[in-house]
């Protein structure tokens, strides 16, 4: 069964690409990614994944996310995920031209020798690349998101308080995501550097469109907010790039 996917700019179902280097079970076919411009950016260059451009200054999200946190988070933490992913992929040169989306969507079929690294470090690479694009000050929630959130949660206030409550309930390190699935917005969590794409191979008919995510690792907020995660989470609404989110819904 070919699988419809919805992640605009990153992932679309296409029969144009094959994943010959990956092996799949009898009933599983690879979920493939269409080489859109942004998806192409997530492919390795000369076999190496690279840190994507941040696109804004470290201090541009002040005072909600401080410049020092942004610099360390982007240039150290994200870079470390990429470095470790590249180290691991040296062991499986047959996979070295795959976009990170292709690997995560087909995680179940990635060779055991690198599966853990793809999950943790590849997941970290995708999650942070997505996160950086979701951040900007000065934008307003768009009409499409407002409509969907109202339909799914009753009103925007309930959407926000639900998101905050779920974020406060994440134990340890992880993420909270807003996904679009069956025309409904849903709030889901993932541990460590997992993300909703990783479920796709197991339950392809449930392929979500990832709309928004918040990094709840302490490295994302501890320098400024210390143990007050709630301040980081409630401040997050001031730095969501609603223009980007609205674009994902079109
Ligand atoms: Fe992070």
C-alpha cells in the first residue's frame, strides 16, 4: 500500500524515488519523500548532514528565549546531533544520500547497526531543524490555524491551556507536538528525540502532518528559566512563527 503523507515542504508521497538501500518486510513498502526544495536541504552533502541556516540572530527571540540559550542550543546541541549522526552513517554508506525524513519515516527498516543513531541523532537533527523554523517574534495566529484549533479544542484558550498542561506533564526530556490528523489538530508528546514521523512506518494510514513543536529538554530553557518550565512554555506563544504554521496548513 502506498501511503499518503501530508508534511508540506518536507514530505509528500511519491513513487518517483526508490529506497533501494533499505530493506522492508513483506507487507511494507517504503514511504518516500518528494524532493522539494526544503526536503532537498535535509539531504546530506557529500555524505554529510549539515547544520541548516538559522535565519535570524540569536537574540531575536528575546526576552522569551535568550540569546545565550539560542547560541548554545543551535551551534552546540544541534551540531552535536549532526556530528553523531554523520559518524554513525559512515558505517552504512548505502544510506548516506537519504534525506533525514526518508530515514525517519522508514526507521523500522533502517539497519540495526545505525538504527539507534538515526532515531536519537537523526531525530534530534530533524526536530531542531523544524523547531528553528517555527520561531519568530511579531506574528499572529492565522485564520486557518484558528479555524482548526477552534474546531478541535472548542476555542483558542482551551487549545493553549491544553498544550501548556501537556507540556508540563512531560516527564524528563521530550517534545510536545501539534499535528494535523484526519482534519483534526491533536497534541501529542514524544520522549527524547522521537517525533511523529517515526510512527509512520508502523501505522502509515495515520501519517500526521506536523504543525508545531516545542523542545522540552532543559537545554532549551534552563539558562533563563531554570526549573520554571511553565514560564518557558507560556512565553513560547510570543515566539511562534504563525506565518510558518499557516503556510504548513495550505
Ligand atoms: Fe533541543
